[in-house]
């Protein structure tokens, strides 16, 4: 299990990136929303979509959940 966070700030394309704890691209603490502990990025992105419908996995730490 790992802790996942979603970026409160959207990317230029409108995506809110979901990051796994330890990612080099983790947003600053004030810019991220804690999602919970998950065994993979899939349910983490699903949780993020409750806050931000346009959520997407980080290319670097959640590549299997990254689209576009
Ligand atoms: Zn990341």
C-alpha cells in the first residue's frame, strides 16, 4: 500500500495529477489533497475524481494510470 495525493492545481490541459508518495514531482504540501492508502493507482485516481472529475495518473509515478 502507498499513500496517494492529487494536485489541487490543474495542469495546462486541465488534468489534476495523482501522485504516489515519494514521487519527485509531488506537489508542495499546500497544493495537494491526500487521497488515502491504495495498492495501485487505479483506485487512487477513482478517489481523486470525487474531488476533480478530470484527474489523471502522474506520468512518472503512476504511468499505468496516465492517459493522454
Ligand atoms: Zn508523480
